[in-house]
DNA sequence: GCGGTAT
DNA sequence: ATACCGCTTCGGAGT
DNA sequence: ACTCCG
C-alpha cells in the first residue's frame, strides 16, 4: 500500500507486486507506472468518450470482466456520464485526466475501450473504425488489407490513421466532423466494406460467421454502433507479453519488418519518447462524409 | 478489487 | 465471520 | 425468435 501523486491528486495504490501477467511477470505496479507515464499522450484520445473497462484483478489467466456501469464506490473527483441504453441507463467513467487512468490501473484495469462518439453529442460519432481481423497469425495479410483499404479511402479523399490492436490485426480509423448519426455512418461503413471486399474476394470477407470466412481476412465494421466500443490507443491487452495497441505512422504500416508483438508495456514508452504520437494530428484532420458518400455511390454503381 | 448478499 | 457473486452492449446475418 | 460474432 502506498501513495502516488498524480497532478494534484494522491492515488492510493495496493498490491504493487501482484503478478498480472504470469510468464513475463508483469506486475500491477508496472501496469500503474505504464499508465502513469503514457497518460500525457493517451488521455487526449480518451477525453469525452464513454469508457468500457476490462479488469483482471487476479491476473490474465483468471477470468476478468467488462465494466461499463461505474456508479458505485468511485471517488467523487472521477468524472462520469449517465447515458441511455435500450433498457435504462449506464453511468460511464470518462477519463479526462491522468489521475483517473492511474486510479483505474490500480483497479487492475488492464484494457480500456472507448466509444466512437463523445458524450456531449453521443449520437454523432467522430470516428469511423475498420477492424481488419486476419485468420490465424497472419499479421502480414492484415497489412496487405490495410494497403488496399487505405488506397480505397484515398480514392474517397478520406484521412486515415492506423494502429495495431495488440492482437492479431489492425484498426484503420477515419476522424469525422460530427453531424452524421450512427445509422448513416454505419451505412457508409457497410458500403465501403462491400466495395473493399469486391476488390479481393478471395482474400477478404464481410461474413460475420466464422464458418463462412474460409481462411479470408474479416473486415469488421460492427464497432460503428451506439454502445459499441473498440480498444483504445495505447491500451494494454490481456495477453502474454502485455502487448499494447499502438498507433502507427503511415510509413510503418506497410513495413514488412513490423512486428506488433514488439509493442509492449515495457517498450512503448521508449518508442513514444523517440518518435512521438503518430495520432497527434487526428483531431485536426477530421472530415465530413458528404463528398465521400457521393464518390462511394459512383463506385457502387459500377458493380 | 470491492460492495452486496447469502450462509 | 467468511464465501460467493457480479461486474457490457449492439445489430446484422444466419439458422 | 433465437444464435453467433466481435
């Protein structure tokens, strides 16, 4: 039990030596130190977004759980926002300062997931996410798919930002100016995915059912929905080696030496120190989908 | 990790 | 007293 | 209407 000063808050931390990642022996203390140090770069990406927290108090080899509703027992300085769900409401944590991140790390919050809208206009997403999910351990095929997808988004004059998920695949994110509602952004995502699939039907699929994928890379667009979420940039994942979902520079995305498992809780801070945050300009790059919608309709008509 | 409820 | 329990949601497509 | 999926 000890106290960590974060800004003007004093955070009580406990069980610093508890091993959360057996195998490489990453402790809760290391998790807390990582989130403390990464906060300056990470918090801007969390600000205003409803958080879904994935916690593993007994380590990643034991069952963890997701937590959205955080109404109970949180210190009053942690911000929350009550949001509607189909039956009732959920009181989400909003992480808008480093101290909140450290507090959550002490709660064994290994992974943080964020919504694609901000709470002040929660029905209007400011991100469009494509999740490229390769079969087996074929990270290379996710890179190839990302190349095709980025070419398509370029044709639609859309900006795009990529990151590793910390798992097998990649996320490609288009920052949006708010205005469109979920159902319209989702329809755009569906149509984009359909065009994308038609360009390499032997390698790509939009089939949700695993049995129908037949070794092809799955392009998942289902995160573009109210109440859905995706792993946050710089979040740790509950897997061997404590991998981190890591934003990439565009020249890194296609580098054949890229090894996402090298981005871990023990290596990412050094990378940020050396190269900075590849997503720093995301907010200022946001666009409307209106023109892209017209261009996409033309591509759809050609099929 | 921790509050709530059953034992 | 301690033991166990809960702790996400969404929609589309397939059956 | 219920299941699978992430």
